[in-house]
C-alpha cells in the first residue's frame, strides 16, 4: 500500500507535528506512515482523510501486489 500523506500535508502547509496533533497521534507515527513503515488503523486513516477532505482510498492506495 502506498499513501499520499506527505504530498497532502505539504499541499495544506502542515508540518508533521501539526498533522499529528489534528489526527490525535504522534509525530513519529506520521513519519512512519509517510515512509510506508506503518499502516494506520482504519480509524486513523479516516481521521487523516477528513483532515485533508479527501476520500480514504485517494490517500491510502492499495496496489495489485498488496492483494
């Protein structure tokens, strides 16, 4: 799975700490998500999607090789 968190964060002018605070998670978790070293829970993915006003599936993209 790949994600667009870093891209969207830059688009909206958030640093990792600001996004983490809005999502109720740690800055380290944001960093891990952006590096694809951690897959967020469904609840966290939905929170992030709402912050960016984007559908979850447009932020967290499942690729064929993941299935």
